C-alpha cells in the first residue's frame, strides 16, 4: 500500500542549500556560550541549513542531564538573529510545542521515545494544527514500520506540509558495533510506501561513536537519502550528553568533504540499457525464487501432515540446527554474507512452522466449528 501525503519536498523548504539537507548542532543546549560558539562555526559550513539543539532531553535515568528547558529557547532565538541559521529542537509533548513556537523555532522533531506512543503523537499533532512549521518524525525505538507511518500520518493530518522522516536506528538487546541497529530495509520500505516523503539519516544516534559517522552518512547518501542530522559540539568530549557521538564543526566539515554524492538515476542512455538488461535477469531469478519457495512450503506442509498423523511435535531443534549449519557453510563458500543466510533461513523456518501449525490445527478447528452452540 502506497501512502499519499500532501507534503513539500525538502528543496522547497526555506534555506535549502542542496543535497544533503543538513541539520547540525549539539545533542543538548548546555549554555548560551556553548550554543552560540557552535552555531557560529556551523554557519560557516555551506551545507548546514538548520542548527539543532536539545532543550528537553528524555533520558533513560532521572539522574542524567535532562536539558536546560525554556531558557535554551532564548539561546536558539539568538542563534537565528546572529547567524541567520534556522533552528530546531525536539518536542515530546504539546507544552513543548507551544513553548518552541513562542520562541520562533523553525523545525520541531518528534523523537524515537515519543513516536512509539500514538497517544502522545496525537497530542503533539493537535497542538500543531494551523501552524506553518517544519516537522520531522524519527522512527520509533522498536523496528515497527506501521508505527512510524502512523506517527507521520497523524502529523500530516494536522495540516503540516513541510514534513520529513528521520532514520535514527532501532534499539536492540544485543550488543553490536553501533549504538542502534540501522535496519536499512525499514527506511527503504518507508520510501516505497511514501515515495514523496523526504528521509533524513541521523548517523549520530545510529553510530553512538564518532568514528562510525562517516560510513553511516555515506551509506545514507548511497541509498539516496535526502539529508543528514549530525550532532556537532564546540567541545564534544566535555558534552553533558552523548559526548562520544558528537564531533567538532571542523571535523564535520572534513566529513562532508569526503562524502560521495551519486546520481539518483543514470544519465548515459547506454548505461540505462545495460541496467535494464541486468534488471530483467534479476526479475527472472526472483521469479525462480518464488517458485522454489512455493515448492518448499508444499513439502513442509506434507511433513506437517505426517507429524500430525504420527503425533510428533512440529519443532525439531536438532533438524533445524542441521539445516542452518549446512546452509551457512554452503552460503559462505559462495560468497554470501552470514547476515543474509541467517535472515533468509529464519524467515523460511518461521513460514514452515506457520504452515505446519495450520495443518496441525485444521482438524481441531473443524471439530470446534461442528460443535453445537
């Protein structure tokens, strides 16, 4: 299902300077001096369109720095006056919206801890009705595309025209290289579902460490994201929140200079023909994959019928371990990544279990339906 939103593209926003649309500034506004010094340096970077700073910080632990509150909004207003940059901050409830608008904040973003709650998003959307302001909706902390789209739709229905999504990664219990898992397939699916919606990547929150910012930013550009939100602080190591994922304005400038911006579509007609032929081959292979999946699932259903007739449990852990081990060994030998093999075979296994469950329950359901009410 493709969702239609009446939103403007980033290039129509005030202050647009070209791709990538760049939002930068400290994780938190800590002092007037820190905010203004950082903003003045960022204003010298051509790509920076909007200065960001957290005013209210929804922290995991109450003992953490939770922002300076309304006082910081005065500093943002001063940034606008002295640098000409537009300014942005996060809002987590309707009161934040009213306060930010009072001080002329140009862009409001709804954070991951807020977008996960439809009740709170609706309250924010109600506060935005009739307001001409830019709004970004970050993905929920859990990888739920419907929840993300729902939050975007609520804001769009409030009449907000200048709207974008922000991909900031997803929380995971497992310890991994990055602070939050990128799960790139979700923003890719969001682009398919809402083609005209600008998508901005937040490498800072995905990475959690400045040494990974460039590789994530480049991946976002390679995937044709519209912009980046990267945290920058005058003295990152002394930051009161998320120090490890911020970088100095000078380091930001250096990162941007290394980014390779690719064309969204081929310009050479010959290349277009070559790609067309290769894509036809992909389509043929995809058709074969679907046919093979169908045949495999029919075999799984047959196995399920034998298990049912012989009173055998569906899950056979030893057999599943054998399948995974064999697939991993063969896949790695053919140059496939372990992530691909693991993802595909987990999905196949789950579908096989679902089909065998239906076989097992078929007789039970028919028996229940035949009983007198």
